C-alpha cells in the first residue's frame, strides 16, 4: 500500500527518524493511540448512566456551595496521579 503524507505528517516521521524511531514504530504508536481512544469511547458509552449521575451530583454540590478551590483540586489530582503510578 502506498500512502501520500501531508507535509505535517512527513515532518512527524522525519522528527521520529532523527530520534531513532522507524516509520513503522511511529505508525505502531499511532495505531495504539487510536485503539486506546476507541476503547475509552466504548467504556464511556457503557458507563454513560454512571457518568451522568456523577455530573448531576457535581452540579448539585456546586448549587449548594460545596466547591473546592483550585489549589485543592491540583493537590487532589497530584495525589491521584501518584497513586496510579504506584499501582
């Protein structure tokens, strides 16, 4: 199969080649990302009701004034990221 690349796509391949990656490795990574996106989309569809309930809960908390300031949010997200790295 022969593909014509857009200039931006060719630049990505060129940059990858300079870093030591082969075009095949670049494509493998691209396909892995696409696969992960589809897997996430499937998960979101399967969990749509649960996600909608969590969003609704968040809106209700906000209406009651139960908000978290930006610094707390950053701290919470950093803690979650650290726990994921450990697991």
